[in-house]
């Protein structure tokens, strides 16, 4: 084709140059280009089927950015198999990303469940949420940089694998030596004592249950103050306990009001209001208490747990298995290979969100609307590599889309004329001509 969709693929390319370099250091060039091409297409069109990859590859600038990528259904199947079978190359790629983490950054480890109802792989299994969802899942654990809010590495586990067994394996398999393990309630830190002992820079941050006796024994509900710079009314308390561990308590007033309203609504419907139970629960509405083996500022602890939900929103874009629309790409190795590409797509999405936020675009529109606008920016296939808004190679692109491209640094703005001065310009006096006296001429002029 002589014209291709430019904007969305250009944004992905602008934030993934280092990722392509790392892939080329680990994989053959053809595989690296194919991996980046699939990841880019999944960012542009989430849940795209493997059978549609070639179509959208040939209608976007992805074919220009990553030439020669083989994306037929059979070629994609073989690629996913190769990526999934070669765990050493995946580990080598993750090690490059782990080595690039800044020394003063915090690394959090968390997990998510992804729906997978395949009958031909061993990773799909009923998780603890199966009684609610009614379907099988796979479990994906990932480590992410809290300051950058982007994943560093990931690994696939069976859906019925509990955190207590998955976390130690994830730490060992990826050789994670530093970071903070952010886990859900009920995760016992005692299950990773060996890993913590062997890795002095590895720590944990685990919420404890509201009925834990340590909360009352250490007066964790007698708060020390309000967290600054959060934008919410969050009260906090920090307390050192025996064993070199610390407790951090936080109370969100908005969540407390919502939980109290929900409790009263259920009591009203059930006609079973209990004064003693209400009085006991009222103190813990909106409260979350963490246990950690590290002395941290309370604000850092709160953001470690709060920011993980922002990343969950990004992972939700890649939680569907609709892309695996054929039986021959539903096996264990293919699923692992597909999740590796999803990992790259997730990192790209995190970076794109950060870039759009810094450009001020997300204050005016949603991320989805921005991507929709950028996808409408078409450009001739023979256009120069560095576009300008007035170079004449654009195809029916709106001025509002040009503004977004320029804000993201994807197009050089057209030179604009200097602004004119406000008001009417003054008249230039004619040389040698006397000015008429001010006022209305007299009817009877005074004689000289």
C-alpha cells in the first residue's frame, strides 16, 4: 500500500527503542522484529487475533518500523513455540532489564489472574476465584519498578498455584536480588524465609488481617498524623515491633465512609443491626495495616500498595486469551511465549501513558480516545523518516490530531506566523501636510 496508519505505531516506537535493542542482543533479528511487531499491534488493537496480525501489520507503519516480520498464522504459532520453549533467552532478557533498574528505585512483586479456558495446556486451572468467576485461569507474576510504574519481568504459573509456592519460585527463576514483595492478605512471609536470608536486599510488604492481635497490642489505630501530598485524607501510624519488623497503619476517610454506608445498607435490608458488632467494626472501616521487615517512610509504604492498582488497570488490557484463536497456539509453550509478548506490550503501554500524561493530553481526553485519534493519522509510505506537520505527506489528517502528534513529539510543528499586535495600526503622517485643527470648524470664522 502507498499509505499507512502512522500515529499510534509511532507512539509505541518512540518509547520502545531500548526494548528492541535488548531483544536484538538476545534473539535473532527476524524473531526480535516479529516480537516487537506483535507487541506493537497488541498495544494498538488489544485482544487482536493471531489470524489478524498480518492484516494490521500491512496497513500500519509497523511494517516499516519492523520490516520482514513473518506474521502468518503458522509463522506466529512457530514463533510463540520458540519463545516459550527457550526459557534461558527470556531470563537473559529479563536480567538486562533488572540490571538497568536504578539503585534507589523500589521493585515490587505482585500477581494477577488471567482467564484461560484451554483444554490442551497444563497451566489453565481453577483458581481460588473460580467459585465466583466460574472459569479457569493462569497466574502471571510480575516485578515492576514503583517509581517508573512499569514491569521489569514476568512469569506464568498454573491458575491453581497459590502465592506461597509461586513467589519463591518466581524469585529463584528470575534471580531477583532486590526489591519489595507486595503481596495480598494472608500471604505468610515465613514461606520465603530462605530467599530473604540469601538476598539481604530483598524485603516484603504484606497487609495483615484487621482482626490481627498485633493491631490492638501496638495501638495501631492511634494515628500519628495525615499523609502529605496524597490528595486524599489518609491518616497513618508507624510502629516498630519485635523481630526487626515494622507495622504501618493507614485509614482512608473516603473508604471508611463507603464501607460504613455499605454495612448500614446491608443491616437495613437484613434487619439484623447489632450495636456491639457495629461499634467494633467502626474503628477499622477504611483501615489497612502492613507488616514489613524494612524501615520505610509511611508515604512510600502507602504508594507501594496504592500504585499497584494502577498497574492492574494496564494488565487488564491484556487479560483476554482471544488472541489465541487456534488450538495449535493454546499449548503450554505457546501460552508462555504469548505472555512474554504481552509483557512487552504492557511495558510499552505504561511508558505511553506516562508520556501522554507528561504532555498534558490525558487531562483533556482518555487514553483510548488519544489512541483512536492517533490511529486516524495516515501518512504516505514513501514519506521521510522524520515527519513535519506541513511536509505534504499526510493523508486526511485533522488539525486536532496534528496538535496531539506535536505534543507527543511525533511530528515537527509547522512554523507559525508571528502574532499580530492588537488593535488598529497607527496611520503614518504624510510629510509636508499640515494637520487640520481639532474640533468642528466655525460657521463664522474669526477674521485675521
